[in-house]
C-alpha cells in the first residue's frame, strides 16, 4: 500500500499530488486556477499521518499504543469489517551490530588463508503488532498458514526421500555417481539461490498479509535485517465506545 496525497482546490475538486510536488503549484483541471501544494510534512498530515516525522516503525508503535488507525479495530484483510481476531506478529529489527575487538577472536581457516572473526555484538529491537482480522479473513489466514506449514513439511519430506534414494542408488551404481552428483548439485545450487532470495526477508504468505497494514511495507523496506515470527491467534475485543 503506497500513500496517496491530495490537495483540495477552492472549487472543491481534490487533486492527487506526489510527495515531490510539495511546495509547488498545480493547475486545477476543473476551474483552471492555481493550487498551492503544501509542505511534505503537511501533506503527510493531511493524508492521515499524525506523525509525519517519525520512522515507519515508530509510527506503528505510536499508533499501536494509542489504538489509532491502522490498529483501531478495522480488519487488515478486507479493510471493511470489524476485526474479531488478532494474530501477534513480532518484528525484530537489528538496530546495531558492532565488532568487539577485546578478545573473542576466533581464527577461521579457508584454504591457506587465516581469517580472524571478531565476536560480533548485535542489538535487536522487537515490536509485536497485531494482525487484526474479521471472522472471514481470519479463516482465509488460517487456511494460508496451514498451506504454508504443509508446504514446508512436504519440502522436508521430499528432501529426505531424495537423499535416501540417492544413497541407495550410490550403493549399487557407483560409476554413474560422479556425473549425477554434478547435475544434482547444480540444480540444488539454483534451487537454493531461488529459495534464499525468497526467504531472506520473510515467508511470502506472511508478507502478503502484513503488507496490507499501513506503514509496515515502509518499515520493512527501511530495515536491512529483520526477523518475523507469527504467534497464535486469539480473540480481539474492540475498544468500548464511550458516548
Ligand atoms: Zn479548481
Ligand atoms: Zn476482513
């Protein structure tokens, strides 16, 4: 979800503007008068961003603690229904990595080169945000989650079967192994690369759901390294409306 920005002309027409147009003027297509586009901070505020100067992850934390949109109870799946379930998603982001030169050095031998790796210290910060879902979307989520689990199981199982089949084969046809091993390792390397590209960030199934929440795609794009974990879903009770 990318943010959309608008300015209103005196004639009542809403003009779609881009962030880079902040501070310029636009011609109204209806009344042909010039409309001033406010500053980017103001544009963000007008689009419902109450904290235009915060980092995306800080906006999420802020909105979360104030129970403001997108965490006010609207379903993240359809954006229409009221949420009745919440799935905790923990986002861990690496804030800092430093190498501790004081001791902890361990030599790594690669060929004839001796490399020294310092003991790295990492500082991770995690935020748990609820994926809010209405009953219908929750069902869809559970089904997708189940499919992802089954898929992982099948992958592990087929790897085991392939491995043992290869061992049996190797036992009986030793001569063919060299050629076959070459082909298989090549395919394996390609598959691993594709797999790595996809799982480096997160499970595509979680990604699809999470990126529907405002600021989450921006927050993820802003971080170089992060980890995600999905918890068990529970019932979500909307905040009591006090009249
Ligand atoms: Zn106009
Ligand atoms: Zn829904």
